[in-house]
């Protein structure tokens, strides 16, 4: 299984308060469980799975159009303005800069490899041979 940790979302922008407000808004209001990436291994273990590996995979976006398709930069920024996480004038400057400057954003996914220990020791049952 792989899930992101939305607190790891970073967007390079000269005014860190705006970029951080965007990430805070996403984590606070957009994603139902923004911490699922960091919680997944523990959740699986509590439900009887053996977690053999947790691999961090950082996705990097260098193109604002690609990032917008995944992160909804423009759409989510409008929602962040309405929710008063980002001031309208600051958001407009930010979005203009993201569209016209060198772009960088990233987010880390946690790939969690797990299995049920019982599945390693159980032999598959033969299907009934009804005639």
C-alpha cells in the first residue's frame, strides 16, 4: 500500500508563509486523513499484519501543469482564500509566480509492504471434487 503524508507537501516560493498556508489548508481542510502515510504501518500492525518494509518515495514536480493536475493548485488555492488561510492578493501573486517562474514541489508517499503472518503457514484448501 502507498499513501502520502500531506504534511510533507512543499512548494518552493519566496514567501514561505503563503506556501505553508497552502499546505496547512490542504492538511487541515482538504484531505480526510492527511497523516495516513505516517500512520499506515502502525494501523496495519494493530490489525495483525506484519510490516516488512516502509519505503519513502518522494514525488517531485518540476512542471506547474503536472502539479496542478495532481494537487489542484489553482482550485485548492481558491478554496484556501475562501477559508481565509491565504489572503486574496497574496494568492494571486503566488499563483502568477508559480505559473511563470521555475517550479518545484514535492510530497512524500510511504510505500508499506505488509502481509498476514497466517498466510505464510496455511496451505491452500483443495476445491471440493463433487461429481
